[in-house]
C-alpha cells in the first residue's frame, strides 16, 4: 500500500475553484509538483464536476504509475443534467453539466469509483476516502465503509478512509473501523487545533495515517489581510489580528507565516502528509520552498509565550 508522505498536491484548485484555470496552467502546476518531488495527489468527483480528475489524470499520464500515489473520494455521485448554468454555487467556475447526488450505498460507491477511474484514465487508485459524510453518518458507517472494505480486500484500492472538515466523526472512523488513513481539513492548523483533542492521539494509538488539508484555513494563514478568507468565509476580526501577529513574529524569526503553517501541520507524529492546493507552477514552487524551510524552535516558543499557541507541539 502506498502511504501518503511529505507534501501532497490537492487538486481542487486546478478544477476552477472560484476562478478559471486553463488546461495548460493545470498541467503546469502538476508538472511543477512532480519536478519538486511531490508524489501524492488528491482529487474528487466533487471538484469541478469531474474536471479535477480529468486534468490530474492527463498530467500524471506522463509519469510511471508505480511512482505516485493518487486518492479520490466517493459519496457524491455525478448525474448528467441539461439545465444549463454554472457550478459557482458549489465553488467551481465550470458549466453545470452534472448534479451531485449524495450516495453512500455500496452500489453508488462502486459506480462513483468506476466513473472516477475512467476520468483519471487509471485502472486503480491507491486510496479512496468517504467524502464529507457529515449528514449521512448512518449510511456511511452501515453501507459505505463496508463497501470500501470489500474493494480493499478485492485489491481494487490499496487503502481506505474518510475525508472531512471536522475531527469528531473522523475520530469515530479511526476508533470503530479499520481505516488506513483519514484526511482532516482545516482542523489542525495554527488557528484551529480541534483535531488534537481526540483524533490525532487516537490515530497514533491505532496506527492510522493522517493527511492534513487546509493548512492555511482557506487563505488566512497564507496571506493575512483585511478580506482574507477563513474556512471559506471572510475571516473574523479577532482571527485576522491573531494571524497578523503570528506573521510579524515569523518575520522577526526570518521565516514566512506560510512556512510556519505548513511546518506546524507536518510536525505531529500522526501526520504523514500535508496537502496544498496550487493553481499555478509558481504557487507550487512557493509551497515546496516554504515546506522545506526549517522553522526555529524559538519561533514556536515565542508563540507559546505570547499565548498565540497553546499546544506543546511542535517543540
């Protein structure tokens, strides 16, 4: 089984997240990621109504299949529709050629995965996550998870898990099922350590890998300024102030807040990979540079001394 390791590429943004990205820009972003040694790529049917999977698959076709790890997600089935319009209501600047249907049934999961493999141009994926089962917990645990277990036992997928923007249900997956990996977005960052309460300790105890997404909390930790987004909405004033204070401390220690945000996520022993979304080759190179930047211990200590960080990690 390929386990995600180090910096990973989150392929939502190359599916026209909020604004358009050309096929060429998307290809260049994935190529830059490969050039920088990134070998884990995460996608989902939800991202641009399949556009992310198509673009990622096209870019990865140039590389040997055994050299990279790819994950996709199940739980939102795509059904064709002819109503017209766009998908901006769901965050993607693409034509609304399909509609999403929540479906965590065994049949729905197989159909969704088959469609993903076709878009990716692959005969297998390494990891499949149940995607955002927040409001579908009963079906996800009763039908969706056993369906993934079956796919894993058949060798159709290498590893199984769940990907969510919350820590509580992911903790339940870690404790009550035999998942290999969970993807936790936005809940273990410099501004939100809710995953530290139960999820990360449980993952260490059970030997489950944790992939962290949303290291920048959707933008605030990448570039804190008035109007910056936090968890996809405008950041509250007190969080903006906190991020700006962190940015100034980082500057004094000779690093960027981006470097600190990525290092914080990567430092926990449960975390095997940190995903970053990049819509251009330039953004990929910046993220790789920041991820490789050593963060001095004195920086973490100053955050703790000023009350901006209340955990003992990183040391």
